[in-house]
C-alpha cells in the first residue's frame, strides 16, 4: 500500500511541476498574438473531446438517433446554454432532461 501512495504522490508532484514550468516560462516571455488566440480555444476543444464520446456512443456503438437519451439531453442543455448563458440552468435542466429521457427511453 505504501508503494501505491508513493506512486500517487510522485505522479501528482510531476504533474504540478510540469504545469508550474509552463506557467513560469510563459510569464517571462511575450507570446505571439496568434498563439494567444489559439490558446483561447483549448478548454473548449478539451471539453468537447471528453463530452462528445459520452453523448454520441451508447453501449459501444454510435447512437445518433432519437433513442439516445444522452444525445437528447445534450441537445436540451445546448439550447438552454444558448438561450440563458447560465451554467447552473444548463446543468440543472440538462440533468432533468437526462433523467426524463432515460426514464422514457430506457
């Protein structure tokens, strides 16, 4: 068990140092404007890469039809986000939609 904790602590330390080095280097140099523009899209791209497979696949197969409750709930959440620009409403109504569609569609 001790080795597991050692590995976890070392992995956390390594992750911290890697991120710290990027922050420390970036603060000492001026980044080109084109790079700053590109970096604005990184969080959106990362979040999309995490969410789309969870929404688009069901039981290991691509499910883009109306029988996919996750896809329908994601569409509801997208509409709520677009209309309200409010994260709490988006999450709340998206979860309610997921529960309802899951209950209706199984």
